[in-house]
């Protein structure tokens, strides 16, 4: 993310075209800084909640940063699943609180153009799963292969993650 942020083309794109992606990147960088502080303080529930709120804010700008919640499983924590639950809960609570007035005003139309966007970007047909698409798999099979691959990689990362630091 740091290299992305330092690239002048990315900065030009954010500023010149008024894209909100820069805001999402800023929230993601802040979440990573809070999640892994340089002074190696032990993990805490407050830090997990702060990370969740920052990731939730990034996900409110763009949806993709929500995947960053899975990083909580890879951090050297004594109980990574609890960290994930706290961060996910904080992100979900922030989303619910910020979307509540909009849902109250427009009801189910809150999803807006999302179904059309997913169709337009070929998510339903599996065309968006580029690596699985190379195999020539149809939509549902590409979705299944991609899901299995992601779960496998995540399981491998969690299994190989370092032990939590111990106090001196």
C-alpha cells in the first residue's frame, strides 16, 4: 500500500479525477498502522475495535477494503479469532449506524445500482474471476474454485502464522 501511495500516478488520479479511492486507502493504511504498531505493544480489545472501525470506514468508501479484516487472523495474536470477531463487529456496527438513516429514507433501494454493477462487471458469470477464468470454467464453477482457493490460502496463512509475542 505504501508503494501505491507513493506513486505519483495514483496521487494524480485521486486529485485530478476526484476519486474517493484515496480516502479508502488512507483508512486502510491507518488500520494497518494501528493493527501493527512499531513499539510491539501487546494486542488489546481496544486496538482490535479501532482497527475494525478504520476498516469499516474504508469499506464504506469502497467495498474491497472489507477483505482487510482477514488480516486480523494473520497477526501474531494469542487469540486471532477473537481479534477478528471484535474488528468485524466494530466494522459492522459502524456500517449499520451510518447506513441506518439512508435505509430509513429509501428502504430496500439502499443497494442502488449494486446489482446492475455486479452484472455489468460479469460477477454472476464468473468472468471477473480472472485466474479461474483462464481454466475456462463456467460461472458457478469459477466461483467455487475461487472460494476454495481463497479459503485454502487463508488456512495456510493462519496455520503458519507466528506465535504471539510473550511479555518479558
